[in-house]
């Protein structure tokens, strides 16, 4: 379990040309923007996962126990989120 706050960020991007072409293995031209997306993970003892998107007025919470019962077979194996 996460024991401290974890803060992640990624730059924004714009695809100037070839957005759909990459689906077919072709080249696209993308540039980074001076904008960032941030994700803050913080442990809580209330047994919930909370999502707060204040810029668009979204706030949701889910019970961890119920999330653990969800089918994650599409992820490709236990605990695997991406390759």
C-alpha cells in the first residue's frame, strides 16, 4: 500500500499532422505544450479511492473492496496495468 503522497505530471501535447496515421504505423508530428496534467495519489484509511477534478467540478469515490472484485482480465495478467 502507498505510504506517502505520490505526485506525477505529464506535458500536454498537440498532434499537428498525422493523428490517425499512427494507427497504421505512419509518422505523426507532435509538439509539447507549456501545460501539464498532474496526478496526486494520497493514501487514506477510509477504504475508498477518490477522484477529484476541481477544474470541471467532478468529485467521485469508490470502495476499494468493490473495485478489487472487478474483472481485470483485459489488463493481461494480475497486477499488470500496461506493458
